[in-house]
C-alpha cells in the first residue's frame, strides 16, 4: 500500500501531472467535438472550446498545485472542492444559475 501512495505522490510532484492534465482536457473536449459531428443539437463555437479548455486547465492546475501542499489524506476533499468550483463556474458561464454573470 505504501508503494502506491508514494507512486501517486511522485506523479503529482513531477511535471508529468500537467502533461496528463493536457491529455485529459483534450479528451474532455473531444466529447462535444464528436457530438457536433453526430447531432445538430450540439453547437459549440471556437470560443466555447477555448473557455472550456481554460476552465479545465485552470481548475486542474489549481488542484495539482494545492495537492502538492497538502497531505495525501486531504486530497479527496481537495478534489471534491475543485470539482464543485468547476461546476459552479461552468453553471454560471452557461446559464447564470446563481448570478446574472453568464446571461
């Protein structure tokens, strides 16, 4: 069990984490790109892809940088907080659920 914890910790401390984040971002953005080819109900423009890429990369980078500062036992909570922050900003940009920022 210790080897796995050390391995995941070393992945966070190396720059490979940011490369993996870039790959995950590309994979996430490929979903609407493929959906646009299949259905006319998905209609993203270049600006939508750029904003989503910036959002995923920034929240992911915040998680990586903060996870390096906190002990491993706090990382699941930190991850959950980052996911909630991502969902909040995404909802605001999409429809302005909580404020009129996205409208």
